[in-house]
C-alpha cells in the first residue's frame, strides 16, 4: 500500500565529496532531503528518468566515480553487506537517479530497501501517465507500506551559469512547477514542457496519483546552480489550502 511520497532533486552535489567548497551553500537542501527521506516507510519505489525503461532491484551497488569521486552507494543494506563480503565487488553502472536514491538511502535511511523504476526521458504524456498507473498498482498490491521517492530536477536553464545555459522563459515555468509540487496539484504536472529535465518522472507521479488528492509539504525550493531543485513530503489526504 502506498503510504508516503517524497521528492528530491537528481543532484550529485548532494554528495559532500562532489560538492567541494559548497557545503554551506547546500546545508538547507541537504537538511530538507534528510527530512523527506525520514517520511518514507522502509520499502521504497524510486521514480526517475534515464535513457530507457528499466527496473533496478535492491540488491544493487553503484558508485559516483563517473562524477568525480568513488563514493559507493547501495539500494539496500543487504547489497552493501554483500559487496563488503566480496571484497568491494565492482559496482554496476547506474543512471543518476538511481545513484542519488542510493546515496539518500545509504545516508539517511540505511534500514530501507529501494527498487528503482527508471523511465525513458522521451516518453509522451500518455505513456508516462500509463506507467504511473501501473506503478500504483504495484504499490497497492504490496502487503507492506510502500513509499515513493521521486528523484528529478526542474529546469536547468535558470541562470547564466546553468548547465543548459540561460533561458529567461524557463523562470515562470519553474515557478509553476514549484507551485504545483508545493500544493500537490498533479493536474498541473500533466502540462509540463520538455524543458523540465524530470518531466517524465513528474508525469509518472501524476499518473500514479490520478485524481486522488494528497497533502503536500514543501521542504525546499531553490536553484543554487541554475537548476530547479525541489524537496517535498506528501501524505494521503486533502491538499492544504
């Protein structure tokens, strides 16, 4: 049964070893991510985007080596323990959403177990909604409480130094996304443009929830590196007015 939802950015800078000299700047973001992770039960379904649809099981270990530091993360305690017993078995190549989810779990919820559902970044709205409905059926069929962790960014064109360059038209788009997430407005998520990096993940979330209303609590919104980062904790029930 689906009991809680958390949303965090797909941001390698959350990892201290990758954020040299920026720890103070990211303190509020990191605290919000820790709080969001604490809202989830011990079984996680992670939603993120990647090159193709894939499901990555909890017995998986990855590394941020491709981002500049060999920081190992795992999707469950059992995976990490098995890697240690194997003398540091080689981690698998993972999409960024899975690495971030593994880092969040390893750092803030070590007793949790995560299964990552990766969705192709070029899915249409209808395809994303359909996949969200299918994932909801998986969650509802589980005998234990299930939490969904959405790992996704907003626009990456919010400042001159942003990874995608600066596009002033993306500022109101990001504001609309932040407002939608902050109020649990899933209908607004169905109207996101392709300029939102995590569009498909947010639209899978919309399909997962359908017409049900959840109470959304915004823990962080900002764009410290020209990328829209939002951290949320959602619970079942009517959205706050």
